[in-house]
C-alpha cells in the first residue's frame, strides 16, 4: 500500500508564526527573533490532550529551543477545523484545513492509544457518535447569542476561567471559537469517622460523585482583550454553570435564573440536557462531561 501524502497548498507555517508574534507579543514564535534563521524550522502540528488543536511549532536547532502556539481547533459539530482569523486569513483557510484534516485523525489515534495505555482521560472528537451529538447540540444552541450570554454580569460572576485567561470584559465568541454544552459530575465531600479505641478515631474523607449533575456551557477559544498588553487579544477557555440536578429528585433540573431566563431554559437548555442524557444512554463510551466519546474519564459508566 503506498504511503499517504499530506495535502499541499496551504500557507507556510512561518507566515502564521510571524502573525502570531505580532498579535500576541510572543516573540519566541517569530523566526526573525533568532540570530541564525537558517537553523530555524517552523511547521504545523496537531497537539492537545484530545489531538484537536492546530499548532504552529518553531524549533531552533542552534539553541535547541522550541516554541508552539495554538492557531485553531477541530470542531466536531461541523466536522471541520476552525482557525483564528487574526492569524489565518479566510482565503488561506481551505488549504490549511485540508492539511489538518489529514493530520488530525492520525494524531487522535496515537493519543487514544497512549491514553488507554496510561489510563489517562482521552476524548475522540473524530468519532462519528461525537460528531452526530455535537451537530445536534449546535443546532439546539443556534438561537443563543453566546457573546451576549458571556457578557452578562451575572454570567461573568458565575463563569470559571479554565485557562488563566486575563481580562474578560470584552469577551467574544467568533468564527475561531467553539461552544458546546456539557453535563458535569457533582458530589458532596463527606467524612466517615471510625472509632478504633476509647477516645481515638480514624477519619476517612470521601467524595461521592453524581454523574451528569450540572449543565455547563464550555466556550473554547473565546476572545478577550489582554489587559497586560493594550491593543492585543488573548484566547482562552470559559465555563458557565447554567443548571443543576436537584439532589432530592434525579429527574428535576433547577436552572440558574440569575444567568438565563425561564424561556431560554425551556426553549434551548432543557432540550440540550435531553440530548446529552439520550447520548449517554445510547453510546457505551459517551462522556456527558466532554460531550464526546471518551475513555478513562471520571464520569465513566460503571462496568
């Protein structure tokens, strides 16, 4: 069988690296930062825990330094790679998309094999079930303006910054961003006290997890102003908790009406919960916490 040849016709990685350096101030990714540019190689790679991040990677073979920057993400809802418009212009994206469509599944297979061997959590964004569920969720969220939701003061007060992204006042979800809902586990911590002798006890701490207990919206690559670098932007990961399952009734969900309205809950987010729950029941390896087929996650179904 002949070897597969990577698609060509994409923009050179060094050009994208230069743009990244100019927009972010991360000079180490720019080939002109190095004295001997003949010893500098810039290339595209797929990285990230789930092999769904498009990186430009610079290697300086004189100093043996390496610099990497994320310039896009694979979106299972569209079965498509999305690139950040501040680094990759619209006319350049098609060729780069072809390249990453070739590299992505190869990197994913390798990541899954390593994750299974090590017992670490790993998702499969390229799995057909992941793509089907994400596509349905994308349609259900179509009427929701995620930028407006993120910018609500109540939502900002309840959001979690999962990437240590500074700022947030001008948070934007654009064509480089990816938004999807998840059902996260929740569990109260409790302690079990065992009396082992008169006046002596041993305390054992536990965390009892309830699967699929909290509805959150995950915003990947949301765009915000960088307060430490005026005029520059950063991308990061934000999560907003919208509802939780009632502790006394597993079928009852309680929306956070300080963040969303009752109408938004009824029209959009309650159906989203139903979609994730149905996928959880249908697919043996579906993780509501990652909204993907996944392995070794803390919300894995009992064997």
